[in-house]
């Protein structure tokens, strides 16, 4: 028999699969009707695709370019007199002046794709933020330094030209930079909005868990570090509780449990975080489109997206590529669910990473960053 894969290998698979999962779902991110996905891509998404020009569900034009959340009814005319002259000196606009400096024009037109212009195999902004954290962690053998990360995050987000290909920035990015522009200290710039408790918050958690765990840091201390990390951008207690569960699950899966134990761990991770019994739901074997869309919302909210991830990870444990395709083609906030789902599946199998990683546009750079993260963590432990 072959020896079980090392933690280093499992972490490598997990991180590679997370970036693959992100790029897979990108072209149909926030399509809220699966039939719209079918119309855009016959048979659904089966491989990496470029973002279409037209997005049937896009409401990017309704999102505020000044802060987190939606724009107010009078925001388009705010700051201008009836004659069209500037009525007062306006504060910098977050989208266009501070971040996404060459993308503001795309926010004003209905049905523009959130990731307009992105090519097949490219990664979204939040996945790039996970890479920022990976590079930060690899730059020092010390434990996680939230000040180092937030400084790297600000530098990355404000680069001109942009250091990523994306058009859209989630509410938490806009809120953070709105507060930063008002002079707040970076560690106090998190803005609470209606969607603070969202699955996108977990995108940067896995690299932090892997780095700290490989250094030999305890699970309890990793939970504390992850809560401190989330507080920079997503200060919400319900989200923190899910993060605790995610940390515990990642640490357990890094040990390489067998299939039966893995399924038990996945189901255990939902206890107390959803009123729906996932084990019972799996036994009923109802269509996925009824689970995602009826039992649970397709939206970003962590109360629904976390159990969706666990449900799909359990149901398609033996076929991770199918799990990622199903998640993608059910729409909603499929990109951020996909990153978390891909991480969990990648800890168990290298099948997706082996088949798809080299088709990512940035696969060479990402591979170097993963190796650096692991090498520095292992060196710190020894």
C-alpha cells in the first residue's frame, strides 16, 4: 500500500483546488437562475470559460461606489447643482479613485458582468486577496501578523495599474476603503453592512490555518488568529462561529482521516449553525436544485452558504470535480462557496488539482506562492 499523503501534499492540493474552483465558477458568478446559466453555456459550465459580456442578474449598477452596500436613490446626482456644476468638493470615490481605478465606468451600466473582461482560467479579486495573505505569511517565519497583512492588502488594492483583472469589489472592500479615506486606522476600517456575514469572508481563512498549523500552532490559537483576521474586514459574531467550525474542520482534514470519518466531520461542522439536518437531507436524495434554491438560499449569507458547502462536500465526496460543477451551475454566490468547497475537497484528493491547475492563467505564480507558504511554515516548526 502507498503511504498516506503528507500534510504538505494535502495543503498543496487544497490550495490549488481552491483557485481552480474560483476560476471555474467565475463566468456565472451571481447568476441567480440556473436556466440563465444554461442559456449562456449549453450544458452548463464544464470547464474554464471567459466571463460573458451580458449578465442577466447583475445589479452592479445599483451598488455604491462610495461605500459598502447599495447606492442611495439620489447618489447619482449628489454633489451637483441643477445646472450640473459641482456644488461642493466631493470626497474621493472609492471605486475609481481609491480602488479599481480603471473600472468605475463599468459600474454604471445595467447587466455588465461583475467580472467583465476576465478570461478563462483567471481568478477573482477575493482569490487574489488570498494570494496576498499567502505572500504575507511566506514573508516571515513568525506567527500571523494582522498589521503586516492589512498593510499588504491596502497596497495591493490601491495599485495602479491594478494587480488583478477583476471589475467588482464586494461590499466589505468598499466599506473598508471608505473608512480608510476618512482617516481611520487600518485595523478599525471594517464596515458592517447587510451582507457582512457572508461566505466570501472565509476565502482567506484556509491559507492562514494551513500556515499556522504547519508551524505547530494549536487549533485554539489558530481560531483566535482567524477571528482577529476576520475582524479586519468582517466583524460579525455569527460569522466568527462558522469560522471556528471551519478552522476545526480544516485542522482535522489535514490529518488525513478516512472517508467515513471525513463525512462525519463534515456533518459535525454544521451542528448548531443550521436548523436543517444535513444527514437527513442527504438520505432523502432530493435534487440539488431543490436543496440549493429552496432549502437554502443561493445568496452569499453564511447561514445558507455554509451548509450548502458541507452538503455538497458530503454528497460528492468521491467525485470532487462533479461537486464543483454542480455548485457552479446552481448559481448565486457560487464563486465564494466554490473556493471553500474546493479547499475541503482538495484536502482529500488531488484529482482536480492534477487535471486543471496548469490551465489557470497564473498557475506558475500561484504554485511558487503555495510552495513558499509551506516551506516557511515547515522551517518555522523545525
